[in-house]
């Protein structure tokens, strides 16, 4: 639906899984659309837990996806500027 905010996640590490995703998942009219992580198994397991429709390991594809309305970069700090 057009009234749903689709969120993409880049980096599904400990902080993201323990702090960010539980909060985002409780926000009304918000969907965790995509999970991007260098560890494919982690991305898949996290996506299953939050009913995410897309997983991957290339953050550039997520940033180009017109269906993603907001992106959270939750990778290590030294990677933020590049991403």
C-alpha cells in the first residue's frame, strides 16, 4: 500500500538486531522491506524473522530500489561515508 513506509537495512549486526529492528518492526505502517548484509546466512535469517521481502549483500542495489523509502545504515562506522 502507498501508505506503508518501506525501510531498507544495510548491516544486520548485533546492534541492528537487538536495538533497531525491534523498534522499527513496531512502528505502524512501516515495513522492513530489505536486509543487506555481507553474511548471507545472517541476512536470510534476519529477513525471515522480520518478514523482509528482499535480502542481499550489495548495498548499492538497495539504494537504487524505488520501493525503498528510507534506508538505515547500521554497518561499522568506518563504512558509513562510502555507503
